[in-house]
C-alpha cells in the first residue's frame, strides 16, 4: 500500500490517498491532504471534519452525502447540513473529500446492492 510522509511520520493510504487506519490520523495529516486538495481549512471546515470523525467512531462507516447532510442537520444545524453549504467547504464532494481529510477509510459502494427496475 502507498504511504504519505508528513513531518517524518508515515501514513498508510489506499491508492486514492484515503487513510487506511482511522487511528493514525492527526492534524498534520489533515493539513497535508487539505493542501494537496487545494483547500485552506477554516473553523467551518474543522467543525465538519470533527463531525465526520465522530460519525465514523459511532457508526464505523463513512457517510454518503445523504447520510452526511441528514446527520449534520440534526446534530449541528439545518443550515450547515444543506448540500450547498457543505459543497462550498468541500467542492469535490463533502462526503468524499471531507472524509479523506478527516482520515476516514474510503466508502465503498457495492453495485450488487442496487437493483435497476
């Protein structure tokens, strides 16, 4: 597996740069990935990143966008749970880009779980 080195510490990632071990995450990793993603993290970003980490700890899975908007609306506030707000913070996708910076493992969707009618 690939690794990212930040300030002398190695982080194991998957091929797309998502952290493999949730517990390896730290602020240095988050700042490095955000910079690579061309984002400057603000307090609003950190609020969502910390929420994503709490969500993962509770549910043991990364949220999809629908789950994220609903959970943020319920826990932080309806305005911050709206897609436009979250996409302003994470233009490449709040669930994907936010989860990557927050150190959550990549969410895999099994195409066999869905049936086309």
